[in-house]
C-alpha cells in the first residue's frame, strides 16, 4: 500500500498528475485544491496518498494536506459517495468549509457541487455530522477524539478497506482500537488491534 509519494512532477492536469519517483511514473488522481497548490513541472512534489483497490485496477488518490486526505476517507464511508465524487466535493470546498456545511446542515451548499443531489447531501450530513465535530464526542460515557492521530488512523482505515472490509466497519474497528490503545498508538499496533476486533 502506498501512503506517501515524493518525486518530480512530470505532468499535471486538473484531475490527475504524474509523479516520477526514481524513473517510475505514478498516476495520481487529485482534487482541484491540490492541483492549485502544485509546484512547476520538474519540481519536487510531496503528496499524502490513499491507495484504492478495485477488481480491475489499483488507483492512487493524492492530497497536499493530511486534512484533505482525512476528509476524503470520511467521505468515501458515506453510502453512495465513491472516490471520484469525494474528489469532486473536495474540489468544490475545503475540508473546513465542508465541516461547517455539515454542522450547519447546509444542504443547498452541498447540492451546489456537481453530482450532489438531495439524497446524497442528506446522507453526507446525516452520516458525517457527528464524526466531523470539532469538539470531542462522547461514546459510552468516554471522550473519544474524533480527528486525533490522523496519520495512523487514516492509514489503518485505508489498510482495512483495501483488505476488503466495509468502510463503516473498518472505521468502527479502528476507533475502538484507538480508544483501547490510547490517543496515538503506532500504526502497526493500531492495525493489529483493529484486526483483532474484526476477527
């Protein structure tokens, strides 16, 4: 699984780029927010990567910030929102604006994005409202930081999804493992505990 890429920017377009890493060109899908922040061709680019497996392909999605990657991972847990639509959403609004829109239950702002209809907007707000709170949420009477340890959490979640677990059950397992192990466990420990919970 690829979680991070650093190399020379060989090609850039609004929806994808090619990164040359020691002579190997990686095709990476990106949102417009990342595209706008890219350096000139030939310069070094660094991206946070989500590796997505399909039956017929292995796809890479790249983000300049961890906040974008984490929001992307949240979005693809929503029923009806795939990676392509998640990129479109992040191309239309920043993670902070999306969080504010969800908290304000601003359906219309979400529906202004191409591909987002009434039902998808409602699902995004319903399924992400509690997860995207800036403050901590209480689960079973205990404080759980919703967006803590983004690197380990995101990578463990991504690994479980790539192993074939449904996004919702993968996220639930990683959150339970994170709660059991403490706020910032190493990725290996977090993944091992998540798999134990799912077994």
